[in-house]
């Protein structure tokens, strides 16, 4: 975590928000989120760094909460036990025949499962889950809105078909009513045809609802802290 802080300072950032992953009740072979013991250490180290770097950079301790409708109460309970500087909402997993599959995975077998299930159907289920999540969870930012199935070659037409349904407007309406911000996630510059998540057409639609935006680099390594913030500033001066 300290390496991320140092990278942020090097890039001239004045603030850094950590956003570790929480999931509940996910039946998947690989864990991509923290355990409760991990979260305790994460918070402790975050507080230490906040004291150590006070006056040089503002350090926030947040959590990205994956939505699982079966575990709504457990998720709300987890969020209520501690205070968080930011609560990001996302949905990484779709349940198919009793197992959870990661919508953001590049794994070939996982993509084959979504293929068999139907890409448009999976995307439709994803947006329905997100609409529920923004309504039912106490989040303040919605993460990487259109990153689901980003590694599937057929995602572009499926996404534009889904975008023309009312699902996205429902999400935006709830966000506007609750004051939830929309994350502009620059990891999209790697995976998403040199655009952020969400893409510029979705950002234009979000603008109609006057949603607040929140810039994030989704850094999974210190060198990725603040990545592509320059190009974003050029695109949206
Ligand atoms: Zn995520």
C-alpha cells in the first residue's frame, strides 16, 4: 500500500483512494477479494499511512462491493460495521447453474460459459443486477459500468443492443436520485478501444442525468496509479 502512496506522490496527485474488493457468498474457484482478516490489516495499514503522509497526500480507505442478491443483508452488515471513505458498487459475478462466473475475466473457459449462456442475456442480467445494487446498497460511486464481458469478442454489438434498452436509464435515474457518482475508470484505455469505462456515448447519457463523476485508475500495481489521467483531461477539458 505504501508503494501506491509513493507512486501517487511521484505523479503529483494530492489524494489517493484505496478501494479493495469485498464479495459475499461467491462460489468461484479463485478468490479475487479480501477476507475479513485482510480487511482488518488493510484498514490498520491505511490508517498508519494516513498519519505518516499527513499534509503531503490525502489517503482514503474505501471498498468496492460486489453485489450478490443472495447476500444483500450480509453485505449491508459488513458495510455498516466500519466507516468507509468511499463505497464503490460493482457486479463482477453472475450465477449460472449454482456457480459464479467472473464477468471481467479473460479466462477462456469462463468466456465459453458466457458464450453458451448468451452474451446479450448475460449483459442484460448484469445491468439488472446493477440497477438493484445502486438502489439497495449504500454506495456512493458505481464502478466500471460497461466493463462486463470486456474480453469477449462479441461484446461491442451486445453492448450497443443493451444500451438501447431502458436498463441503463433506470440505473442512471436511481443514481441521480441518490446522488451516486459514476466512476470514469481509465483502465478502459488498455481494454476498451482507448476509451475509459464507461465509453463516451454512455458518459453523454449520464450527463443528461447530471451524474457526478469520479476519476479512478483501477490500479492493481503501483505503476498504474493515476494512469491515463492526462489523456482524460485532454478528452474532457
Ligand atoms: Zn471491479
